[in-house]
């Protein structure tokens, strides 16, 4: 489906560059201006429209390093790993059938993963796990992946020392296990986006067109890439493996380039095929700047930009500090915008406190004319005498 069509609300940023005061010396040719006073001219802020790969503003928050890797924003906070910040996880969710005949979305919210897995689990503390699964062709695939994906992750031999490899392996193992389950319809499929957090490290894994967006002091930082068949990198991969993209659909059938299930479109297990279940991962080190995470299915992002969602969520959290009410408001807003899909939104807060109000100071920088400029003005005036 198409990406969000609304225009992101603009985020006002102050331009950090300005001209310093210059001392004006008295020139023999400028006696007429010897009593001229320096004028105080305030420089208006620049208005930069919020974009998907958001930039950092020193006036709003300490600078962040933004890296680009195949269209994914790598979010590394300016705070180093020795920061005393410890995230506290609170989450809320909302799902609506929308205008569809059936509800095929699933989601999971685990704020305390040790409590969920049991005290004997080998998992760093504190830890949390969240996921959204957008099913198609029935609910079997989405339900199965929701119920089993975390188990496949923590039981992988690479976990927890090589969590990235464990997550990638878990997605593929879950896909194969679903195909082997004789009681389920293996032709149903699902996209999957998960967020695994241990301590300050957050790993977002995505296969499909769900999206994860971090709210960082009011700015949207995308942590996943929508796997649409028309995406340049996905199209190349699909065509190299013998597939085709027709009218935005993979092999003319599926509107996503990556999904679990859909075994009627895949070859034998272990073989490469245009429809991939392998996720792309993004690692983020959380800091006090990182206020909340929004993860949602494409029913939200079809009608709303990432920056718009962050702006709405932050405003709601400042009012009532309730992530569940916040997720409901995002769903309501998407329905008002006439989304045509099922809707599922999860909002995860990283602090018990609401987001603080962002104060943008109004600076007035003194500007003074240089001696050369003063001489030029004097020459112009003299020529008109």
C-alpha cells in the first residue's frame, strides 16, 4: 500500500549559525555616520519540514548521529554507554478491524520479560518484548508467529550473546515450523515487526510493511524500512531470484516483499525465493532523549507520516501520560483519515514521567555593519548629493 499521504507537521528548529558582532571603527569618510547606533535585529528561526530521516538540532536536544543503511535510519544517541539512564517500560495498545471484513492483525506487549519467561531465564534485566503481526489470507500465520516468535528467539543457541543472529534465525525457524504444522493453513501469511529490549539496547526486527518509529524529544526517528515490492532494493532482490513486480505486487499477488507463511509462493525450505522471511534489524542504544516507541501495521502508516504520529503521541502523553489512551488516539485519527485496513498500534514509554515541554528560547543576535559596508553606504549617499 502507499506510504503515508499527509504532510508532516513542521518542526521549528533554530539555526545555530549567526554572525558575531563586529566592532565599528570610525572612518574619516564617514563623519555623517559617527553617531550611528548598532541595530538589534532578531534572526527568525528556520522552519524545516519534518522528514523521515530526521536531523538533529542542538537547541532541542544534544546532537545525534544519523547513519543511512539501505534506507534505514540508524539511531545512535549522543549519550555514551556510561550514561546512568535506565529505561522503565510501560506500554499500551489498540486494535480495530477498520473497514475490513475480518480482523487479521495480532500483537504482543511484554513489559517485563523476566517475569514472563520465568526467573530461570537467561535474559539481561530489565527487558521487554513487543511485536505487531499483520496477517493476510487468514489469521493462522499471524496467530502462530505471535505465540511462538519469542520462544524461538530465547531458545536459539546464539541468544543472548549474539542477539541479532538469534533473532534472524528465529524468524526463519518460526517460518519453517509454521509450514510443518499440519493443523494450520500454510498458505496464510503475516508480516512481523518485533522490538526486543534488554537494558538500554533495543533491537528492532522487521519483515514486511509494519513500522517502528522512535519519538526523540519530539522528532521522529524511523527504525525500520517498509518492505514494499516497489522499493528499489527489494525489487532488485526479487528480480535476481526470478520474481517480478507487477503493478506494485510481488508476482502480481502480494503487496509486501517479505513475510512469514505464504508457503504457496515459496519453494522448498532453505531455498532462496523472491518472498523472504528474513528480517532487517536495527539496533538503538536508548538514552534519556528517547521518550517512546510507536510500532504499528500499515493501516496506520498508509494515512499518517511518522512525524505526524510522533507529534500526536507526544501531545497525548503530555496530557495524560497513558500509552494505552495514546494508542487509541492514533487509531482514532487513522480512522478519521479513512484508512482501509485493519489497525494495530503499540506505544511503549521509556520513563514513568510524561515527555517534558520543549522550550525553544527566542534569541536576539546583535548585528553591526562592517567598516567596508559603512564606506559603501557613504559612497552611495555621496553620489546622490
